[in-house]
């Protein structure tokens, strides 16, 4: 179990759920569904550290990236940059040997995920 990653998954995930309730947009429903599933798989992955949870979380991350790219506001380079930065940081964190640094980079991806979710609400709600 990685307590720091589990906590950030739970914390930022809860924040995204609260935002989606208060600023609900029917148009963003598929984004909500994949985000909720992603929160669950991230908590499972970082809480249980089981190979099935890890690969399920990775699959949901991939589907999330596709859905976020689909919903991307036209010509919004900031959102596109954040999505690709998150992908790059995730893969970069896997190459670092120091576990503490790897965890902090991955925690930053969780933070960027919540920030991206908030940005989408300002663009569509």
C-alpha cells in the first residue's frame, strides 16, 4: 500500500465528486462516469497494490485520457498541455529509481487531474 498515493486519490477524488454534484452538467456525464471509475480504481490500486488493480487503473487512465481529449474545448492549448503533461509525468515517474521522488511526481499527477476536472467545468458549465 502506498499511503500517500491512496490519500491523494481519495482527497482529490472526493473533491472532484463534490464539484460534479454542485456544478453538474448533463453534457459531461461520460466524463463524470469515467472519473468516478478512475477514482475507485486509483484508490484500489494504491490501497491494495494488487496486479489486477494496477492494470485496471492503467486501463481506466487510458480511457480517461481519450474521453478528456474528446471533450477538449476547441483551441484550448492549456487543457491539451495539461493532459500531455500528466501522461508524460506518469511515465517519467516509472523511470525514477527513488521511490519517494516517484511518489511525489505521481501525487502531482493526481493534483493535475483534479485541476483539469475543474477546468472542464469552467469551460462547459
